[in-house]
């Protein structure tokens, strides 16, 4: 048996200011980025490999005097990603993987501008999407040069309360130093958070247009 536990994190801060334009407007930028990741791996005597992990990221940006004096922009985004997976090489030619994962996200932005002797602007958008998924894949090596992977992913998105079913097939053939690769399948992805937050009421349409059925092939040369 073998067990491995790992944890690491990172943080960076940006602070920048500069006088701009004929009016000498002080552009003031402030950013914070934080990331934390932890993983756990265990291999049992029966040959099963267990994996569990969680990652948290946080981003915040504040800008003073963005394009006019006294206006202000704030953007904040955070995500928690949790994943559990188990896999085993059933035989020299066959490997099985399965698992679940979830993305819990929060996004917010706000633009404010206070005009003299008039009502100011206060535009605020916020969205809290959650994505939960389960996946299963089988990898087959009929010969040393050929690798075929058949997988399926079922994904639930809270924004439009829909379940997406995505089957996929990938084949790689190793011809000396050249790798020929072909992929066919269904893929889904959320649009950028800023777009989703602006028009929350039209989320269903926006999620539909990023569902893609793809067939792709390419090749590359391996470096030894």
C-alpha cells in the first residue's frame, strides 16, 4: 500500500497607480490572488488507486478612477473544486477510471460613479453557479502502439437546472516518434462569468450555444 498527501497554496498582490490624461486622473489598480490545493492518493493491495482533492481560488480586482474621476470598478471571483476518483488497471490491456466532482462558483462585479448634483450610477451583477458531474472511462491497449479511450460524463448545471450527457471517444496511434490522434465527442463549457452575470435571465440560451459535438484529429512528434 502507498499513501500520499499533499497541500500547497499561493498568494500574490498587485498595487499600481498612475496619473493619466490631461486632467491628471489617478488610475489606481489593486489586485489579490489566492490559491489553495490539497490532494490525497492511496494505492491498495488490490491494485485500486484512490484519489481525493479540493482546490480553492479567489480573485479580487479594484480600480479607482477607471475612466472618469470618482468612478470605481470592483470584480470578485471565487471557486471551490472538489473531486474524488478511483481507477485500476484491470489487465495489461485495460484500465478503468470513475469518479465525481463539483464546482461551486461565485462571481460579482460592481461599477459606481458619483456625479455632481445628480443621481449617480451603481451597476451591480452577481451569479452563483454550481456544476456537479460524474464520469466513467475505459482505456484499452490492444497493441503497444494503439490506445483507445471510451468515456462518458454526466453533468448537472444549477443555472438552467439541466443535465448534459457527454459521450467521448479518443484514439492515439504511436508510429515511431509520431503520434496520430483522433477525438470525437460532446463537450460543454460555461461562458465567462462576466457574460453570465450581466444577463442572468437569459442563462438557458447562453448555456445551450456552448454545447459542441466535435470530431478532431491531429498529430505531433514525441521528444525522447
